C-alpha cells in the first residue's frame, strides 16, 4: 500500500507581488464570458445567484 504525504502549507508562502488575478467565467445565453466584462448590475446579479442540485425524477 502506498501512503501519500501532504506537503506543509508553510512551504507555499507567497507575497502579493507573486499573485495573479483569477478570472471567473460564466455561461451566458449559450456562450462563455468573463464576469469582469459584465456591467455593475449584472455583476451584482451574478453575486446573488444560488446554485442547487435537483433530485432525480421518479
């Protein structure tokens, strides 16, 4: 049996100059768009969305 060891989280310390912006994309009307390109109202609407899973039909 193989055992996996978890790397120490302290080994991954980054300062702000090493970080990059994470772009969030969403599917709108059949195509994908970055959320950053939305107007302020659409960005607010995106933030209020709730994700859910439906149960399987019987």
